[in-house]
């Protein structure tokens, strides 16, 4: 996973909004690309969440699309800004499932986390020994999860519960 792949959820949310705004204005991708002075390939990459949009570029696109709602603009710009920040989780991106790294990047911004685990203690409440045992029982085919950093990653994620930075 490259560093540009790090926060795909945020990119996808921005892309969905950009596509929705473009379609609401009955613009083709080519017409919209000319309007916002980007190539159709770049606009497509933004809309599909394959490329991060710089906040200044996002402002320009929203201006061209006539998006004046301050709350919506702030929401999208916040996603774009946070999506460009390096986080503690990036050190795990080569050793952990990209989806889980993406998920962890969102946990830090959450005001509430709900998890239902009827069979095991929820991951964010597990001790190191319990986590190791669960991972070992979960997938005996996979390499030792401790070698892959999965246990350490889980323990780092737990730090959001106490307000301490995992860094």
C-alpha cells in the first residue's frame, strides 16, 4: 500500500460528494473537468477516491460547482485536510490489512465507538495476552500475527479510549 492509499474512506466520501454535485448540475465528466481546469482522468480519480484532493483544489471545485453551504464545505474540507495528515497508524500499513489501518485512522476522530462482539471481548478492550490468543485461534494459516504487528497495532488503537496519543 502506498502512502497515497492511506485514508481511502475520506477520499471516497469526498469523491462521492463531488460526483453527486457534478451530476446534480448535469455535467459530464469532460465538461466538469474543463470547468474546474483539471484533466478528466484527474477528476475521475478524485470522484472514485483513487487520488487525494488538496484542500485548495477542493475549494476551487466547490466554488465552480456553486456549493455555498458552509457546513458542507467545512465537512469536505475537514475530510481533505485530515486525509493528508500523517498518523500513528501509518507505521503499520505494510504489516496490517489496509482496511483496518483506514478504520483506525477514523477511530481517532470518533466521539463514540460502538462494537458488538458476542463471542469474544471487544478488540479495544482486550489485553495483550488475550489478543494474541484470539489471533492465534482465529487464523492458524496466517503468519504469526505478533510478527506482523497485529497485536501491537490493536494495543495502539486502545489508546484512544484513554485519550493518550498512540504515537
